[in-house]
C-alpha cells in the first residue's frame, strides 16, 4: 500500500511498489519537489491527490548515443523553425496542458503550473520553445539539478515540432556538460523518439553522479 506524505516528508524511491507508485498526498511545495527529484521521484497528477512515482524500468534519452532521425532533420530544415530557451516557460507549460485528440485529459493543473513557475524563477526549471515566426508551435519543459535534466512534458502544433525540441535539448545538454536526461515512464511514443529503458538502480546511480556536476543549462552560442 502506498504511503501518505505528511508534514515535510520527502518521497523515496525505496518506497516504490511494482507499478512504480511511491506515495500519495503532500503538496507541490518547490522545496519538496527539488528533494523528490534528487531522490529519483517525480509527481504525476493531483486529482484527487498528488501521486509520486519512481518507475522501473525508467526512460532516459542517452546523451552519448542519441541520434536525430533523418525525418526530423528534414522537418527542421523544411520548416525553418527558430528555437529558444526560457523565453516562454509558462506558455510552454500551458500548451503542454492543452487537451488534444491523443490526450483528452491533463495532469498539468494550475497547482502544478504555479509550483514549476516558481522553480523556473529559482533557475531550476527550464523550457525549450519552437517557433514558426512569432507563433509557438512546439516545446518542452523540465527540471534541472546539476547535470540532470528531468523532462516533464512536451507539445507540438506543427508536425515533428516536439521531436525537434527534444533534438535541440539534447544538443544543448551535451554542449553544457550534462550527464542525464530523464524521460520518466517508458512509453511507445518516447521509445519511438529515441528514448531507452534502464533499471531503477542504474537510474539512481546515474542520478547521484549527475546532480553533483557543476554545470548550468543555458543556450549555447
């Protein structure tokens, strides 16, 4: 049975059940969020209560082996998109929360947005935006701690724009010396984008090393 979080308790990966569920309840206090990510745990949904997860296996984008597909490269060249970092963090979160035919509901509620906007204000959450002229057509956002980037969600309004955002993110992380790009739960969609599966123990080992790195996420010139 999943644990309930009380007071200032921080969820632990060691509490995970077979489904990866770690705990229920608590709040999205930014300090708790930071501690949870350091422990390999992330929140997912808050209706009716917040749920905390540490799946096994875990999805990551391997920064050493990831390759952009030919089709995505072609789309980037053809579309002429412009990429940016942190120019529209909250807009990107809200776009990720929009309902689509593939995603009739969302876990990115207003309390999630408020908490991650505060992490962004503290320099611990970042967004990648994809623009067609002045229109935001794709993007993603996530949390950074040292050399760790925890991807949270992505969206696209142009075909392949979210895939292009991932490709751009990988390029930036490699250039900045990051060691771990977390994609959370393995899904067919993420695997089709180039994500790979690793075990929870392997993930936690990589996470411990990554958060110790003295690197910063910023757009490369």
